[in-house]
């Protein structure tokens, strides 16, 4: 999924911009916090651009160098790239993904872990989730003037998912509390 997300992001950015070099696209992904609400692989942007150019989805417009900066390859979308953008976007708009959390497997394998230790882990996770929500709310407020309606919706979706995770962890904590009180 990560590879498809990176491809979709790059194709959409190039469709919007007309042309850009990898550094601009990587910067946009980082500034837009694409990793918060998607599986865009910021570290794989350059290799994905090269691969899509080899596949005929992008064309190299030119190479440019400013001052002592490294040479940068400027890409633009091809007609095939526009088709690929439409296909990827349509597929991802319809796909429903429920992510997995390594915690779930570890919890399923924790029959021999003392209840107090599990309570402590859940307490730490709750704290981390609450901090994450606070950070996102602060980021949304500070970035507010630069966000469009879709950005606000994406923030809200992520916050709702984190709040649901908090609810689930609080329920788990209550189970451990009852178990501890019965022991």
C-alpha cells in the first residue's frame, strides 16, 4: 500500500503543479505531513519518480542546477500518468483499510504477563495517544489558515480514530482493573 500511496501522491502533485523536481515534491510531502494521514513514503520519493519515468508515467522535462545545489531533475505527467492517477485514485477512494497494531498481537500473546505490567503499558499508551491528539489539535490550529476543507476533514478523521483508540484502551484498562481486583 505504501508504494501505491507514494505513487498517487506524486502523480496528483504533478497533475496540480504541472512540473516539479523531487526536492519540491519531497518538501511538499513533509510540510503537508503526508505521513500523518497516509502511507506516503517520503524517503522513497526520488526512486519512485525515477521508476515512474521509466514506466512512461512521467517525462523528464529538464535538469537544473542553482548555485552550489545538486542537479535536480524536473518531471511532468504524461498522458499515461494521468490515466494511472485516475485508476489509483479511484481504487483508493473505494478501498477500506483497517490497519493492524502490533500491540494487538503482543496482547494476544501475553497470557503470562502480570496484570499490573499490562495496566502500566496501557496507561503509557493512553498517555501517548492523548499527547498525540493534543499535538494534532495544536498543529491544526497553527496551520489553520493554510488548510483547505479536505485538510480539515483529514485532520478530523485522524482525531476521531485516535479518540476511538483511547476509548478502546480505557475499556481494556477497566478489564485489567477488574482482573487485578479479583486476584
